[in-house]
């Protein structure tokens, strides 16, 4: 790759144009043909600028500018009437041909330029030999630079391809790990909870048969419900691990449908969310609804998803009617909800990984979990 940046490269290319033109006209003897020399200077100057700017479109512009620059250089030398600075036009045209044109086209530009220079300066064989060899040398220099740039581009393409391969390997490894965790949850936790639910059902029937006190039967029934709820959560976790992230709105509707007395409101047009953000939203909603079923059974639960100003916000709120003590705005939780597990800690960890803000804590009429995904910087 070129060491020079774009503006520096452009300046270094253009600086030689006025130098060559001034060196041609600042001389002790008058020009042989002032009018044609001015035309050649204008045509060559425009072609020089076009070559230096390197426009990508239209595709024919740069090859045309290279040919015009070579012709302008030859005409300039003829108008001056001898060896002079306009040879620089010819050299720049040949090196640009070697850098930007296919090999056969670049050689054609070299041959044509060399023939024109020989025709104009045929009275000096030694100088012509040096000039032709110099033109050939700058052509090889341009072709070498073009090949170097091509190799650099190939290396960049290979690096991008290697990065994609690594991403695919990482994705495959993550999917394999998710599948392994799903198998473990299904084979160990789900089977254990299923067996526990069956055992509790048998224990409840035995207690009813033996005329056990009602409070004892109630405790067994509560334990059986907890085991059934845990089994359902384990199966839901297995499903989440086995499947790709679904659309956020559809996923929320499915979660709300499984929760009694829960309602869903979606406000605004969803913005594009990456897989991590979608997973964070759905898992946060799932954990919040699970906590609501455990700790506020029978209370109405509202789920609200809003998209405003490029940000996405999820709020899950249960209304138990129990007033909460005034307190400062809650920070991301460092411990479990009273009487619960460590689901809130997991939510906070997910939010941190997704670069989101999480608030969870008591409000005036119940408990609220709010997740906010900040807008992506433009």
C-alpha cells in the first residue's frame, strides 16, 4: 500500500505540474511555436490533474487522460523545439499507465510515447537511448507498484475471509455449547423435577387417603405446584437454548400468553436489534414474568415495549397494591428479590453485556423491572 495518505499523495503529484510548465517557459531563448506550446500545456495540465485526482468513474476517463498526457508531452517538446522539461509529461504518463492500466495497454503507451519522443528528438541518439531506457524503467516501477497494491488488496481480502471463518467457528462453538447445556438441563434438571412432581402427587394422594391435616396437604400441593412451575421453566430454557432468537414482539407475545393476568403493549416502530439485544430483551422479560408469578401470584402484570429516539425500553410491572417505602431510584440489583433466587443478578449481567441500563425494585403499587437499550452511536 502507499505510505502517503490521499491529500499528501495528491499534493505530491500536482506540485510538479507548475514546476514543469514554468521551467519550460522561463528560458533564455524564445519558443519555436508559442501557440501550439500553450495548447499542449493546457491539455497536458488538465490530463495531469485528472490522473492525480484518480476518479473512479467513468471508467474510460483515466486511460484517456494518460494517452492525452503522453501526446501533450510529445507535442509540447515539438513546440519548444528541443530537449526540455515537458519530457516530465511523458514520464508521468508512462508511470501512470504502469500503475493503472493492464500490462498490454501499459506497454502500448510506453511504445507510443517512445516512438513520439524519438520522432521529435531524432538528432540526439545518445539522449534518446537514455530517455527510452528511463521510460521503460518508470513503466516497470509503475507495474511493480500496481502488483504490490494488488497483493495488499488480496491480503486484506484474505484477512476478512479469515475473520469470517473465525466468527463462524465461534458461532458453531457457541451453538454446540448451548446444545450441551440444553441436554444437561433436560436430562438432569427437567427429569429430576418431573420425578419430584410425580412423587409429590403420590404423597398428596397418600395424605388424603390417611386423613392428614388440611395444612399438611396444602403444603404438599404448594410444593407440587412449585415443582411443576420449575419443570415448565426448565423446558422453556431448553427451548430457548435449542432455537435461534425469535422476533422480539413475537417472543413477548408468547411469554405474556403463558402468564395469567398479563398484558402486552408495544409502542413505536421497532429498530434493528442485534442478536445479543434481542436475547437480552426476551430473557429479561421472561425472568421478570417468572418472578411475578412466584411473588405476586394473581396480581395484574403489564409488559410494555417502546421504541423512541433510537432507544428501546422494556418495562415489566406487577401491581400487588402493597405500598412501598420511599426510596431513591433503584440501581441494577446486586442480590435477589426477597424470597427469590438470583434471577435479577442474571438480568443485570445480561444487561451489562449488552450495554443496557437495568432498573429493578419496588414502586408505589408493586415491583418494576425496566431495561433500556441505549441508541447506537451514528
